[in-house]
């Protein structure tokens, strides 16, 4: 009794040649997409940390502690550069702006009532990210606004 053999000897190799590159492309896309999401979350984290640092180290902080108020360079050194994990700092840009002053708050009179107006600080952080698959550089960034609170 003879075993019957199929004449499909090379089908596994042909199917593998079609399927494996697609699976590899899908896995690489997932990894690069995950790194992009990580960079986006990292920019949000850096913007929040810098805005928080700026919000509590303003003119009121300087007046109460005898230290000087934080400058944008101080904010960068203490909050952004110190927390930038696995980033090329030469590709990182930031800006710090105050809506009025960097004091905790002011009062205005509106309709005979004193209304507290909170001054805010806005920190924008951007990073020029070159994905690992060389798909072209992308700018990833975030902005955080906080009320001056010291």
C-alpha cells in the first residue's frame, strides 16, 4: 500500500513569503505607533510639570522665601530637562508665558464687588521626533495652563 502524496510541496514556503512580511510590517507599525504615543504622553507630562513649577515659584514665592522668582531657564532646568527621559534635548523647545504677572492673583472691582482674578502661566513644550522607521520627522507637543498659586 502506497501513501498518497500531494503535489503541493512548496505551498508553505509561498504562503510564508506572503504572510511573514505583512506580519512584520504590522508589528513594526505597532511598535512605532506606541513610541509616538509615548512621546505624546511624555510631552504632556513635561508641560504639566513645568507649569506646576512655574505656578508655585512666582513673585509671591520670591517675596515670602527671599529667593528669586523662577525664570524660564529655571523652569526648563528644574522641571523639563530634569524629567525628559530618553529625549534629545537639542530637539526640545519650550515657551513660558504669563497672562498678566507671575503673582498669585489680583483683585479688581466689578459692579461694586471685589473679584479675584487668577493670573495664569502657560507652558508649551514641543519635540521634533524622528520615528524609528524613518517616516519623516513629526513635531509632538503639549500645552499646559495653570493658575499662579503660591
